[in-house]
């Protein structure tokens, strides 16, 4: 959040300057969350995370979190930790914590881009800590800082990631028992199985929002073949049907028009999002602030999509704790009412928050406290 925006929220110049002591230290604290159930992106039954503790000269503290998953992207726990410690943190020490735009400029100078933003998951941890600090200094929640009235809660979608139809039935029934009413299915590379899976879920939940995510697992020919069949059996949207660098595949699927085509892995910054919209490659985006180097550019991307009349769905990287809080704040602030594929509560056990999130009435409450609105149990982390 920029200094100008904070001033626009009614903070006086002198009060703002008094609140904005420079960043003094940044600590990086890796942790592990146990995983329950089968999920294709976790080779071991654990989900790594990296807490970021940002401390200002006056003792003010902001917390962030990076959520690397090396089977989903190239960023590992080790690369996130070393990148923050050796490159990104030194670029931010001594800076005004309220100048989030300037912080991103500094981070992008320290770690250059390739096709898009370099090391976005690592940068997201610092971005979240900056937003947490800004909200705490202003004594406002993030939606309030952004001048938006948030939803009270975000409805969640249950992930059906199964290797057999019998396993899918068990996973589906487990979700329904826990109070979920909407479902997302992991598809690809087998189109026959995927159509049967979609049929099974639609029969069991005829009124659900049903979202298929291929994680880039089809080739273009297969995606063009299966998209109409998924539409016929009741799938509502198809996410990332082909790999991120198969832009002609996205173009062909968009022209086919069998289902709304969402991008995920291929959209890291608003720069390529604008280009992809101009090239008519997509109908919307499955948003993940963890993937977009944090909330700063995620807000911009949502505004771009809304102005273009496109889909914005809330998604995640099996986010725990701080990363989950950031997603809830973002989706709540922008009034995203479609069920969000935030499956951290489904797959993760344990929490490093003093008051962990509780799934109730089909969703999670949007944090309302200052900053990210959650309190970290630092003793448990250490």
C-alpha cells in the first residue's frame, strides 16, 4: 500500500511518518505442515512453508509467508530461503515499509525476471509482511486500506484429486460430510477418466459449482477433444488445460468456446495478463496471490480482469496460515462469490496461528483485524 493511499484513508502526514520507521531486520523461518490425504503435488506427506518476520526500527512487526511447492513450480524451500536472505532482504533493509510499490521495484532489481517476475513465491512472502505491517501501522484491515467493504466469509470448494473412481467417491463423500457444497476436480492426462470423474461429481452434487483444473496436463489436441465432453457432463470452467507456454493452445480453446478457459500458472504479473487478454487467449484467471509475488500485483490483476469483463476465481497453493489469510482478505475485498479452491483446510493439519482458521457453514471468515488479521504463535514456529 503506497504512502499516498494511506494518506487517502485519512492518516495525517506527521502520524504517518511517525508510524513508518524503516525496516531493520528480516528473518526467514522454514516450517512444515503435515498433509492428510492424497494430493498430486506433495511427494511426501508434508507441506513446506517459509515464514517471513519483518521488524522495523521502532519494533513494529509484520508477518508474511511463502509457500513453495517444487512439484508445481521451480521454487524450492531452499531457493526461497536463500533468495530472501541473500538478495531480497538486503534490498529492503532501511526502506519505508509503507512504500510497497518501491519495495517491489527494489526486489525486481535484486532478482531479475525471465519471462515474468523472478522468484515470485519468495517475493510474495515479503509482500505479505509489508501489507501486514502497513495495516497494523494504520490500525486497519487490508480491505479497509484498499477502501473496500469486504465479504464476511469466503465459500470454499472441495478438491477431488483421485486415482480411481472408487477413491473419488470416497473423497467426494468426505467433503460432503464436512459441509462442502462445491467441488473442483483435478484432471489430465486421461480424458476418458476425467469425463467419468466429472459425471460422478455432477451426479452427486447437481447444484454445485464444478471446476476442472488440468494444471497444464493436456496437449492441445486432447484438450480440444475433452473440453466439449466436460461441458456436456456439467463442468462450469476449465483451468490451465495446456502448459503455460502453449499459447496457441489457449488461443484454439478460446476460439472453440466449449468452456470458459482460465489461466493459472502462466499468469504471474499484470504485464503478461494484459498481453494475453489482447491476444484473446483466455476468459479469466484462477487468482493466487502466492503466485503473483503477493497482493500488490494481485489487486492490479483483478482490476484488469474486472474491467475486461472476465472471470476471477479465487484459488490457492494449498495455503496455510498467513498465505491463507492473505487470500481470504483479497477475495473478500473484491467480493469474489464463486467458491474458492483454497484447499489448505482440506489437506493440512496443524497451524502456527494462535487462533487457527475454522471451516464453518461452507467457508472461512475473512480476517477483520489490522493487517492480515491473524496472530502468529512465534514460539511454536521456533
